[in-house]
C-alpha cells in the first residue's frame, strides 16, 4: 500500500517531465505542474504514514548489473526529508504555473517545466536511494537538472559565469562523494547504507570526504560561493527548490552517513560545530551588506545551513559524551530547522520572484512602498521574514528554540574545555540570531515599507493569482508548523520537553487583542491622518528614507574587519617602460576573501597546468612519435628494473 | 655441411653491418642513399635468416628469408624508388628535435640501454650469446627506427624509419620469440599497404581531392597512362 504511493508519485513526476517535452502548450505545462502537485500529496501520505507508524516499506531489488541492485529504501530519516520535499513542492508548483509563462520563448517554458519536474524527481530519488550507487546516479541527475535550470537564461554573460561556477562546485562535491563512498565500500565491501561498526580512525577518510562533499553542496563556508552566484541567475521557483530542498538533500546525505556510525569521535563534532557556526555567522554578516534581493536570500541560506550543521555538530558532541537525550534533542532541532528553513526560504524566494517580476529589478535600493502596490505579496513576505527571524509563534522560533535548549543544557558536559567551546558556539549562535533579525527587518522594511524609491517600484502591480496562492501555501505552513510544532514533533515520535506554541500563540493573540481594545477604548480623539513632519521641508522625498546601505552601515562598521576592502589599480601605458600614462582606474571595493584567496589560486594553477598540457598537443606528428618514443624508453627502464 | 661456429661468426659480422646501416638511415641526407641503405639492411636480415636456417634447419626460416628478400629487398624499395623519382625531392635536409650527430650519440645510448635491459630480462634463461646479441640488435634497431620517425621531416624518410623499425621487430622475433610464420606474413602485407598509403599521402597530403587526382595523373603513379 505504502509502496504504491511512492510508485504513483514517481510515475506522476516522470510523466510531468516527459509531457512538456512532447507537446508545447500552456495546458501541458499546467498538467505537468498539476502532476507534481499530485505527487507531493502522495508523498505527504507516504512520509506521514512512515513517521507516524514507524513501519518501513519494502521495495523489491532489481539487479541490473552483477553485484549492483536498483533498490529503494525508506526509513524514518528519509521519510522526514520526503515530508520536506512534499511540503515545498505544492507551493512551487502552483506558483510556477504562472511564473513559468514569463520565460522568453515557448520552448524555454516547456523546458523549464520539464526540468523542474525532473529536478524534483531526482531529489526524491536521492532521498529514496537504497544504496550508494543509486544515490550517486540520482545525485548527478539532480545536479545536472539544477544546472540546466540555473542556465535557463543562458544568453547573459553573468548567468553563464554563474552556471559555470555552479558546475565546477557541484562536480567538486561529487568528486568528494565518490572518494567518500569508495572508501566506505573498501571498508565494508558493500554498497548498502548499513550500520558502520568501525573505529573512528578507520572512518576518518570517509567522514572528511563526505563532509566536504556534502558541505560544498549544502553551501558551508568556505565552499559557499556558488550560492550567491547561482541563485540570482536561476528562476525564482527554482531558487526556492534549490535553497529549500536541494541543500537539505545534502544535509540528508550527510546525516545518512553520520547516523550509521556507531562510535564517532569528539573532533568530528567539534569540526562540524565550528564550520556550522562560522557558516551561520559569515552567512548573515555577508547578507547584511548585500543589496541584491536574491543574493541576500542566498547568503541567508548559508546562514541557515550553518544553523542546521550546528545542530548536527551538537548531536555528535553529545553522543560522544554519552548524553543520549541531549543528542536526540539537537538532532531533532537540526532536522526540524531543516524542515522549517525549507518552508520559509521557499516562501521568501517565491515572494522575491514576484517582486522582481513586478519591478523588473533585483536591487533592494530600488524597491520601497510595495505594501501599497503589492499588498498580498508584502503580507506573505512579512510572514516569511518573521519566520526566518525566529519570532514566536512561527516555525523558525520553534526550530531554533530546540537548538537553544540543547545548548543551554550543555552544562551536563563534564570536560571544562568542551564547555568553554560550547559556550563560545552558543554566543556566536545567539549573535547570528540577532543579526538575522536585523537583516530581515532591513529586507522587509526597505522593500515593502515607506515610499517607493524608484519609478519601477511605484508602478509595480500585484502579481497574478497562481503566484499569490503558490506563495500562500508555504506561508500557511510556516505558521501552522510553528503553532503545532509540539504536536508535530510528538506525531513524528519525538517526545521532547518543549513549550506548546499553540498555547503561546493563543496567549499572544489574546494579549494583542486586549491591548488593541484597551487603546481603542481609551482613545480620546479620532485618529488624525497627516503627513510626517519633514523638518520644515515642504514634501518628503524618497531619498530622505533609510537606504539599504544606510541601514546596515552601523553593523558594517562593527564588522569592518570582516568586510575587508581592497584597493585595485589598473593602468595602461603608451610605452613599454611604463612612463607615459594612457589611462587607468583605481577602485576601492570589498575584498572577496574566499574567492580571491581560496578559489582563484587553485583555479589559476589548474589553468596554467592545462595550458602547459595542451601545448603538448601541438598537431605535429613528430612530437607525438617523440612522446611514444619517450614512453617506450621509460617503460624499458621501468620494467627492466634499471632505476 | 658447414661448421655452425663459422656461420655464427658470419652472423655476428652481419650484426655489425646491420647496426651501421641503422646509423646511416639516421644520419644520411640523400633520400636515394637512405633507400639503398634500407635495402641493404633488409638484405642483411634476409641473409641472417638464411644462415640461421643453415644452422637450425627449420624450413620456416628459409621461407622467412625468401619472403623478406621478395618484399623488403625488391618490392618495397621498388615502390619507394618510383615515388622518389616522381616527387623530385632528392634530399631530406631538415631534422626535428635532434641533429644527426646527437642522434648517433643517442643511438649508442639506446644500444647500451637495450643491452642492459635485456641482460636483466634474460638473466638465468638458457640463451646462447648469439641469440642474446640478436635480441639486443633487434631491440636497438626498433628504437633507432622510431628515432628516425620523429627526427626526420620528410614523409618518405619517416616511412623508411618505420620500415627499419619493423626490421628490428623481425630481428628480435628471429632470435628470441619465434613469431608464428603467419604473423610474419601479415606484418609484411601490412608494410606493403603502408608503403602504398605513404605513396598516396606523400603525394597528396596537402591537396583537395580534385587537385589530388591531377597530381596523381601528372606523377603517373600506378596509372600507367602518360600525362596529358
């Protein structure tokens, strides 16, 4: 019975992929997104049943090569992540029905529809994969389909660069996964995801390579740089899927490995926690400085992935220390935050897509006053912002609260050095939370409130219904998941000491209502509507408002050591001795630290090496015979044992 | 019946001549001299094969000697000399990577390398001195042929280098591995095809199909019809 649900979902997604490739019409695209909606409902039933009953379905294994089976598997962990997919896909599908129509040509619209379905299917299959080979196959399909989606507007130079960057990074990720899985295979002799009863030193290589491999895909600092490039290039619905689901699939892969290890070591946890905290902090600090709405959201995704990995790091540390209930709490926090982030980040990306569509720009400085021109989108955008800023009673608050609880109870750890480390991590975590709140005050305030800062923003019109409904689905889920967080967690089998947010929400609502009524009844004179006092100037102009850069300036000042600036000189001369100046420019810009010190040097080394190698292929027969000659001589020397 | 030791002495003398011919192929600039040297080298090989037959009495060796004589001493040099006549290039003056003198020095190095290599490889095998030397000469001849292929510019010289390389293989086969006769035959057929291809390519490598035909006709290779 359960299996049938999955087969149905897979069939729906496959036909959703194939249909738009066969027939080019608006109805086909609608049908295709309808199919992905149906598949997500089927998956919801499937995942919910597994989580509730704890019964695992049995899938047949099909042997396609000697020793290699095509097999699916689903346990509670995969069910959790299937639930996540099923929660994000409906909103994205409904939204895309209208959004995809804005693409340039008929064939691109269909291609985007087909690829979106394929992308969802691939992510689902990665989570369902029964062994490492299947996992890697669908992992690659997932990467490639998302790459094509990032490149959907391939004519612009910037997008091409973004696509290339993403392609390189995703391949690095896959390469590390290969190393990790092959070393696991060497250790266990099987491609199954079985329990790993090996010592931590034997598992060090798989752990490190899988951590890097999944970390690159998830966007952990310092491998995060592809996110801020790929997201602005991708269509917003795809960004929602990539940020909401694909990053979580990487988290799933890492958890799949980590949870099967019986005896992790302390340094694993410390490493994961450190990288997680740094990602969270750097992500939000870079986001504060950003003025491109989608890039800002991309940095915010880095921050949230950092928070999820913080939870995973805590899980490992507590597990090593033998604190099982705390370990479980941290793990629940990480998983729940992953689920929540999927919801509010897809909501924010969908709203951002609507705003970008309505205004035609991604620059925050050009927005403003959207609450009047696009009221529904603004309201939904606010729900997303409130959730991601972790204000009660939304789901963002519930998820982070679990992690805070785990942190607060860490006094149970006996090792003093570790305690100090955990407290440091806690303070950094708290700082991240505060900065994230500031970030979303800035984003929402500058985007939606006050007066329009540009003509585009003033003339913006509300987007069509499907896009509004599409964004409303995750918004509703955000609030519901927050209010019913305790109930949800206990339904999923996690009986955790946790405040009932439903009660809290009701209380908050009552307090607000009471306050409103009190103020209303005490009101002496009716409300007077007039313009804000403008210090004597006759009218208020948009340039008097807080700008995005102005809002973040104080924080930028505080963190000015992190945003290092760099002075770049470029000069051209008329003569070779460089004495007659022709023209040139000097600029002071932000130092792109990770790019300039971490990514570009190896890239340059590889490039110069490949130039050298390709100069060997010079098209001359003589040289090729010479190489063969040298190879023969080398072979003679080597096999003769003459060295 | 002639004394085998005497025959072996002659074979050893022939080895020296084979090496000298290989050196000449590396360094000679005149194309017709290179061809003559190759012909002589093949003849020497054929003679070695015949002398081995005199010692061993295996019919296969006699066949091989005859085949080598027919193909490598008569047929292939005849083809190549025809090409040389037609293309009217008498000399191959240019060298790539190595000039003649360094090439000769390098080939001495190659002989030493083959010697040490094979003495390691055949250590402990019941192989007479004569056969060991034959193997060494064969291997060095192969390597020297390869040297010719990359150090000379003209296609005909390259082809001759390849042919001399194959002579090395034959030599090695004669003394060490005893290649089955059928393989020797196949190699020789290959060589004849190679020479034909070389003819075609040497004449028309740089031209389009139409020009190629023209050139072919003008040079009267294989057509037998006088040019217009």
